[in-house]
């Protein structure tokens, strides 16, 4: 028989205190922006808030960044651009997916700036401008090596030979992205930079954007006119070279919903995943893979409880995870404490490395699936 402790607490299921939560420190977001502004020696430091600000909440993050002096934002599509414009009416919102099937007139309606991704999109914009009898403002993506979106060398050469089309396009920015952004010394980076400079030299002069978060930590000749900073704003490392001065802005935690004592030899979890080697005190925590927590976290992650590292047992279920509190000292109010899965003391990068994925994979999936709360809004 196992002994179950009575949790003599009144549980309000809608209360953040009784649910898993991702707490986001907006003061850290502002601090990270200011740190990147200090390091960046180009003209405009813009913020990438695509995918609902990496799962952290577009509107509160945009408000925080506007308060830090940011006026230019990058999002996925027109819907996110409209959200930025509603939150920050004086801001410029660029869309990384180009028109994404929308009409350029839809962008004009919300005063958003598409970074057109194909020659067909560019021709669409030019036709619209010609029919309207005026120039239209766009950014243009250039595929120098990543291969996802943007005009290639041949398409840019074609564009350079179309003065009538160019007469209707007010190109505000040439945009490209390093394929080896996380490896500053990779020779392909220098080749992409050379291509970008050479390919746009025969086209109308406009500012250039190549640097993302990691690029700002590279020498000044990588900075160009606008940097697009995303991961660094949230305190996420995205380079093989450590990036100083960044503060993780997230804390993922969850409350205790049950505590029980089990004898040695007891099996816990589906199919008896864990066999206890000693009499153990086990807490069930209200968080699981439905909150974006990878199931392999049970094998490779640690949880901090009352400041003490503890291990997971029994695997990770949809909404629940078990942790071993046997070594937590007497006197700790076990019910009042929350289990901390990620924060500044145990950031997302080591976990991502062990899972063989990018840190932003974890951040976006956890942010999309977990109740968010905010500090210093």
C-alpha cells in the first residue's frame, strides 16, 4: 500500500497558481534588446516576433520592445502584421513569408510591408502599382544560399533589365539570411555576403539586411543597415560561439497535485516505466506533453524543487509528470512549492542539445501550449 498525503488546499482550476505556467520576464526582453542595440553598429535594430513571438505572446512582447525603442518588427504573415500594427500603430511590420497568397492591397490596408519572396510576387506588386498609378513600397528577399525563399541570381538579373517594372517599385530593403548563421567562421557565410553585395549592385540602391541574432555578435562588416534580432531577445543562444549579455526571459513551472509514499520495488508510470530502488516520496506535477514538454525530458532532464535538483520518474503523460522528492529536506512546504522545469538556472539550450533540436523548437511548442504570465509589463 502507498501512503497518500492529503493536500488540504482549495484548488481553483482556472487560477495560474494551480496550473502549469510559462512566466515571461518582459524586463529581460527589453534588456536583451538594449544589449543588442549596444552591440549593433548598423542603422536599424529590428525585432523578430514571428510565430506569436516565438510562442511567448506577440502583443505583450511588442509592447515591451516599443517601450525599449524598437520600431521595426518581423512576423510570418499578414495576420501577424495586422496584430503588430494594432499593438504598435507607428511601427513597421515586415512579413517573412512574403505575400503568402494575399493580395498586396491587403497589406496596404493594414500598412504592412511584405518582404516579397518570389519573382511572381514582385510582378504582382508591380502590376498593382501600375494600375494604381503610383509606386508601392516593398522589401525583397534574396536567396544567397539558404534555399527557402527569395530571388536567385538569375531572377535578380532579369529584374535589373526591367526598368519599367522597377519604376513602380519602391524597394525599401534587400534581405537575405545566412545558412550557417550559428557557425560564424563557416566560409559559406562570406560567400553569401559576397553574393548579396554583387547581385544587388546593378539594382536600385536600398538598405541591406543580412544579420540575425548571431550576426550582431560578428564583426561590423556583417552588420549592414538593418539587423533582424529574434532569439537573442528571449535570451536564447543560437551560435556555436557563446553570446554574452543575454538573459533568458522564461520560467516554466507547475504545481504539485498529489504526494504519495511508495515502497521499494514499486513500478510507476505506463508499463511500469520506473522501478523504485528505495522507499520514495513521489509528487505528481500538473504538466505534461500537452504543455509542450518533450516526453524524453523524463530521460534526460532534471527538475528543481525548492531549489534542489530532483529526477523525474514514471515518464511524462499528457497532463502529468511525476518527480522524486525523497531527498527534499524535512520542513519544506511541499504543497506550496512549484516544480521548475526551465529558467535562467536551467536554460533551454542544454536540453535542446540533448534532444538534437534547436532551442526555439522547445520554446515555441511550450509557449504555444502553456498558460503564459508576464512580469514587468
